C-alpha cells in the first residue's frame, strides 16, 4: 500500500511540476511583459500505439475534417444544421495549428489559412460570427427568451435542409459557446501566424459580448444550456483576448464573468470546489 501511495505521489508531483510552468512573454502589440502567462508545453513525439494514433490524427484525420465544408458551412450558410455546429471550426483551428507545429504539413497549413480567411469573411458588421438565424442569436434572445421549446440536442428546421420548413430557434442556446471557440481557435492560430485581421475580428466579437453581457447588462448565466455553463466558458477565451491585446476592458469583463458565475447558486462551480463541496449540481453536472 505504501509503495502504491508513494508511486502516485511522485507521479502527481511530476505532473504538477510540468503543468505549472509559466513564463514571461512580451505582448506582440506592446513592450509590456505579462507575468506568469500560461503556455502550452512543447509536445514530443510519442512511441507505440499512442504515438501511432496521434500521427494518424495529425497527418490524416485533421486534414479530412478540414477538407469537409461541414465545419465552415454553418457560418457561410446561416443557420447551421444544429445548435452547436459552430463549435467545431474553432476547435479544429486550435488542434490543426498545434498539429502543424509538430508535423509541418504544408497541405494542412494551406487548409488552415483557407479556413481562417473564410471564417473572417462571415463576420457581420456588428462583430457577430456565428451560425444562428438572425431572430435567435444571443443578441435577439440574450436570456433564453425562446419561443420554441426544444431540447438542446434537436436541430432547428434549417431551410437548407428542409426548404418547406421554417427556421425555428433551438431551446437554450449555444451561440456564445460558438463565439468562445472562434476566439479560442483564431487566437491560437494567430499566436503562431501573427495576423492583425484575426486580432481585430476577435476584438469585435469580444466587444459585442461586452455590449450585451458586460457589467449592468444582461446576465450571462441566464443564457445557454447547462445552467449557463455553455455561455460562461467564454471566460478562457476572454482571458486569451486580454493577454493578446492588454486591453483592460477584456480583463474587466473576465472578472465580471467570474462574479456573475459565483453569484448564481445554480452555477457556482469554483466556490463549490474551494469549499470542497460536490460539483454534481453546479452547471447541471457539466463542469468546464
């Protein structure tokens, strides 16, 4: 028993050492150093079955996913096929960027550049970059005032998929969730391939979110699914946006997200963990 305990204690210590590496990084826009900014550790080549699967994913699957228009179609042809179709492109941009950093596959890089260009082209003048119909974006229904009561896993009747049908809003909403992953994927791409247009697009999305969910505005925890968790995961992306721009408005917005999250008893995840309480209840058990 002691040997078993000692093994896991040592392993945990090693993992904590590697996962807590932080560095000083000069912001690309200014000569300001952000202390203790988290950075991803350099990925190494794996061996054995795990390495083989990782290589298949980097060298093949990511390419085929990018080759499919599915991940961009919901943006270019609103509304999307289902309520959370928009999340996939941001996640793909994040993963494909990191994969290219390992394998240097120029074909994948060309697809990355293409997808970024096509995504930026879908942004509306107000900053919106999503897959929802105009009548049920988060701006139209900022606190889930939905007329159509559907489960969050039922797709709206897209006119493209069903020309005779109507474009109905899904119950709940994954619209801010999509924008969260847009910023996440685009800023990861921009970290390796600096691009002012990408930063400006992310700032426009951030500004639009502040306009609706900033201090004194609508309650972000009342939008989305899982008691608002699908909306407040914006937190990570807004912090990334602050780190990239050093615009204090984004830091203030991030702190506001924490505040409203902790003030909502159905959503209070961090406070519950700090008090060593059960995390089954906050966010309907779907903690991010």
